[in-house]
C-alpha cells in the first residue's frame, strides 16, 4: 500500500495509490462521514493492490476518493 501527502491550497490531502480497472490511479483518502456529504458514486473496491479501499468518483469532476473498508 502506498500513501503520499500532497499540499493543496487549503490543507494537506492524503493520497493513496489504487488499482482501478487495471490502471494505477491516485485517490484522496477520506473518512466515510465526509464522503457521505459529497456528490459521489461507488466505482470499485481494490483488495489486491492497495489492501482494501472502496473507491468513489465525484459525479461532476471525476475526482477519485478512497475510504478504508
């Protein structure tokens, strides 16, 4: 499992590397309570590469979020 922290304009974001349909992508790690407040849809679960993240996509921007199972 790979985790990295990037500096955003407002704060730091925890990014994780996930496998999504055969491609390696970066997704912002977010807790499930915060995720429920966003306009997202469930995409997939990555067990193999990242060790168990549910992956969600923002409905408007396509930005990826991950939450721990």
